[in-house]
């Protein structure tokens, strides 16, 4: 008899786990209480990239004259049309996932799932109807929601979550973004391009203060923000916000969390802004799952802990995706791979989740692609390293498309020339990082990459040129 698999959550982890489990012969039920595709499709990766594409196009129109194209008449962003396009694409993607589930004979149930006892899940549908389902194996993929800060809680009108900002019906005149992480930086460039006066307030000493992002990437990004007149206040935190006519009065202060031993005194402690977007973290969706009914404990923050097989402390119960928390890697493509690993283990295959080589894609302007260790992390891990950098402006393709801002950095082990990390900031960096990911996964040296012919004129040449430099035989670098 086929193993009964119930998966709670239809995001990039859950639906991929369902497909993999079904392909291995499982009798699969997928439960989703809102929309298929999870945060990534509905209020994260996809809608923000749709907005970024329009912002990119708007910027190109602004400099069309320099590229030999005369544009007559006014060109203005249309938020209503942009949101309509976003919603249409999301609907199409949802239908695609539903079709994928159907073609794999996966039963999709809409509603809220609660674990009522070992081996049993109760599903409450939107109309209030209750159905009981039995499982042999359970995969939890419920994800997260934006973190609400008590000092300046979401009112969804002026104080916005990252979900709210994707539903705006107009372009705000001014916007304060709390948090200079991935989400905050992406939104800063998008709204600045569309004409909003943007200010970022970041508690740490640099933008993108993540171990996986090399400090040189943060420095270049700060320069690009200054060029676009985005105000960046590092070593600062928002204390409170107060509604006023046409917006908010936002109080800020020196950050108690900064890693900067000597943070500068702020020039002002108040900022007036039409809107404020809070982008400083997410919280676990685990409190109402009935985990106590199977004696599955979470951390104090609500995260679920798993082993290398993605199995929880309860045998036969697995967890994947963002519900694992920041101790893992909270990215959609990681959740999808976790879904494959968990499904394989649930169906009796031995599979281990490896987090050593994970590409990061940050859709700022210019984009950032990272994989492997940063220079500081490599040194901290005991490696004796050499680091090499190359500007994107050396590429003919970058000049041709008028996107010359950017830097490529490679960290190699000094003795072996083995590539430990690659960090790209530049046009299409999120696509270009794939080559570096494969190189690190396969343990290649810079010399081996250098002996790979890269087509000309392409942006992919940046990896060839950078590898030549890291091999001691630079041509254009």
C-alpha cells in the first residue's frame, strides 16, 4: 500500500515536496490555507521582480536620449497598470502550480491544517467544514509572515509590511525603509527609480550585513544608492512613528545593535515621510499547527529544528522552508531543494541536505549574486586566501548595454587556487552566479575556470577574466 503523505503549506518547498513524493509513489495530500506558491509567488520574489522590471524600464526611458532614441511626450509610471500586470502573472503562476499538482495526482485541499494526534491532521475549509485525514509521514512547510514591531506596529496604511508595499495603489512621495537587508535594499531601488524620495535606516554598520555578502559588495551598493540620491542611515534604528497630516513623523536614534565601535552621531532624530516600510525580519507560522499534540517542540521564536535528513524530533515528521528559521537558509530555492530531500527521506530514500554551496540572488540595481564564502568568512574559517577583483566596466557588453556599474570578486585558497567564494555586483549578476555555483560545487580552481572559453561579447566573460586574474595571468583586468 502507498505511503500516505500529508504536506502542510503549498509554497516553493511544499509543492515541490508534493511532486517529488508523488513521483516516488506516495499518496499525497497538500494543504494550503491561502494561495499556492507561498510568500515567494504571492508577496515576495515574483511580485517584487515584476515591479523591478518596470522600474528598470522606466530608468531606460529616462536615459534613452543618450542611447540614440528620442522619446517625445511625458513618460510616467502607472501604478494601477503595474499592479494589474502583477496580479495577472501571479494568477497565471498559481494556475500553473495547481495544474502541476493535478497532473501528478496530488490531492489539493484548501483550508487550515491542525495536527490533532499522531498520524492525524484535521483540515478546516474556508466554509468552516472539518475533515480528518490520516498520514504515515508529515511534511511541515508553513513558512513565515512579516515581523510586526510593537514600537511601530503595522497599520497597513502608513506603516507598511513588505506585503503591504506590494499592494500600493500609488507611488508615495517619500518612503522610509526600516532595514537595509535584502528586501529593504530591493525596495529602495525600485521606489527610487519610480520617483520616490527613499531613506533607509539600518541598525548595522553596512548595507546587506549578511555573512554571505562580501563587504566590497555593500560598499559598491552604497555608492550606487548615493548616485540615485537614496539616503542611507547606518548604525541607526527607528524608535517610534507618529501619524501626522500626510504621513508620519519617525523618530530615530543611534543603534544599540551596531557592530561599529564608534558610530557617528545622527544629524537629526526625526524624519517626516509619507510611508514607512518595515523590512527587518519575519516570524514563524507554527503557533496554531497543533504541534503540542505530537509533542513537537519549537524554539522560543517558533522555529522548528530538524536533522540533516530534515526530520524533526518526532519520527516521520519533517519540516522544510522558512519555518526552519535563520539557522538554516531562508530562500525559495533552498526550500525547494529541502522539499526534494524531505520527500525522498519520507519515502524511504537516504538523502541529506547540504547547505555548503547555496547561491544568493539580490535584485538591487545593479543586481548582486553571491556563492560560497566572503573574504572575511574564509579568513575566519582558517583559510589562507587571496582575493581578486575586477570591474564590470572592463567588459565590452557592459559598455554596449550602458550598465557599467559593478564589481566581481573571487576568493581562492592560496595554496591550491581552489575557488572558495564568488561575489558579483552588476548587470544580470543573479544569472551569472550560476557558473560560480557549479564551479564551487565541483571544487574547481580558478585556473580550471580560466581554461573554459567564454563567449564574446557577453557579461559571462566576467568569470573568465576574473579567473585569469586569480590564476596570475590577467588579460584585461
